[in-house]
């Protein structure tokens, strides 16, 4: 009985760790998307400046 409880506790801990890892992965993906958006904005700004100079 006690061994079974330990096993269940370990499984729950592993599941919590997987959830945390998925959360971190999602955050990294959101940060990459924010960086891509900032790069697109910089490119639009450069295009705008080029257009004003011509």
C-alpha cells in the first residue's frame, strides 16, 4: 500500500514537471513571436524612411 502511494506521488510530480516544461516552451514561443513582430515593425520603419527620402 505505501509503495503504491509513493508511485502515485512520483507520477503526479512527473506530470507537474511536464506541465511546467510545456508552459516554459509556450513562453519561449510567445517571446520568439514578439521578436518577429518587433523585426517586422523595424522593417516597416526602414521602408517608411526610404519612401520619405525619395
